[in-house]
């Protein structure tokens, strides 16, 4: 709980600074680059997040790895996190920062689960429909999960729309088991 509160405060501070400098988009891109780079290399991840690694070693590594690829604001923010021993909550800070930046840009991320990849027409139609419903620009984060059999599941914030075939079959099964389906005649 405390880590989430701290992450929100750090994200808010970075958001305010970058909004003031009109750097929301570039900062988000750079933070995502930092996050994916750290996640891609186990040694780097261990070095950055391990509590017993000296702060100076972490700061030198951050300079070497990200110094040429990120703006001074982002670099200084990363170094500040190391100084304050808050680098462990960096992924949560990035998540919170993206949420704040998206709110400012009237963007909502929709998590979509589909049994098969969406083609371009399906993708566009879904974005348009969700934009119409929410009144916001939609960015889809798509996951493939064959277990849903067909259809899609959409999660926007705390709202869930489950249009999966798996859910429909489960609902039908429950109805059949509870004898709620009428008009079905069982014969020997």
C-alpha cells in the first residue's frame, strides 16, 4: 500500500514537471524504453532492483545504459529514485505516470483478450465503437488467449465486457444444470 502511494506521488511529480515542459509523449516513450530495457536483461534488472547494490554503481549503470537515449529530465528522475532508494517501485511509477498522461490526453487503454489476432478492420471497428461509448481516444492492448474459444473480452478501467464464447457456454451450462432452459425436450 505504501509503495503504491509513493509511486503515485513520484508519478504525479514527474507528470507535473513534464506537462509543464510539454514533454508528456516523449517522457512516456522514454519511460517505456527504460522499463522494457531493464525487463529484457536479467543482469541489468538485478543490478537496478537489488537493495544491496551500491547506489553509485546503479547510477553509473543508468548513465551508461540510458544517458544517450533519454532526456535529461528522465535521466535525473531515475537518478533521484536511486538516491531515494525508490528504484524498486519504478514499474509502478511508470504505470501511474502513463495513467496521468493518458487522462490529460483524453486517452483510455482498453485491455482486449481475443482467441485469435484481430485483423485491421476488426481492430479499427473495435477502437471506433469503444471511442463512441467512452467519448475518449482508445488504445488497445491486445492479448491472445485461445481458452476463450471465440469472441472478445474488453477491460477498461474497472469495467469488464465479457463477450467470450467460453463465458456464453458456461452460462448455458449453468442454465441447463439449473433446468432454467425451457423448450428443450429430453427423450429416451
